[in-house]
C-alpha cells in the first residue's frame, strides 16, 4: 500500500469522517467507536480519530511473510519499501532521494509528513532466516522497520 505524505492512503485520508472510512474499509476489527480503530487490510491499518470523529493519524504495520504475502503487501512511498526492511536502509534510501528527517526515539520523522518506526519486536533473522544463525542475529542490532505513521511533520514533533 502506498502512503501519501501528510494525507494518508488512498482509502483513508486525514480529516475523513469515521462513517466515510468505514464505508470504504468495512467495520474495524478492534476499537469500533473508539479513538483508535484497527481495520482488516493488508498491510494492517490503524486509524486514530480526533474527538470530533475525523481522522487525525493513519498508521500501517508491516505484513511480513506467510499466507502468500510478499513485498507488494508492505508499505511503500516513492518506490521505496518502507516496512519489513532494516530501518537504517529505509532511511538511507529516502535520504538519497532527497527526503529529510529527524530522528525520534523509535525511528525517523520525515519532514514530508510521515514517520517510519520500529518497536524492536522483529530481528534480522526474521527478515532473512536462511542467511542468519542465532549468533549472527544477536550481533545484528539493526532495527527492522515495523510501521509507518502519516500526518503532518508537526504532529510527530509537537511543533
């Protein structure tokens, strides 16, 4: 799924009303009527709603392997696969394309209007299990990009 910085994704845009989102995506599988709702999409879609019922943040999680999934099921922007890759490689590729960012505690906030992050739940061996032994995985400390959030840069920085 492709993101649209500062906007969201094709099916859910910042400022959309909950009823419009649910008409396009179906009912949430978690959090119906709550501030945060999870929708059954690939990749997974988490929508944060403002108290007035409009979308204020769009988040997408990695899909990972299995059930016929592949890179096409991950999150993308400008030809760059954003999820289920090493975070440092994602950031380097985006910087090479001219996108700038600031580091956050869990990833990078891009001035264009999105953030790429890791919660530290995936390891190098999970990206390429055939080429990592347990000891090599312990030595590869790099974070794996697990999710993307879409909102204006100021949302992430509080500025």
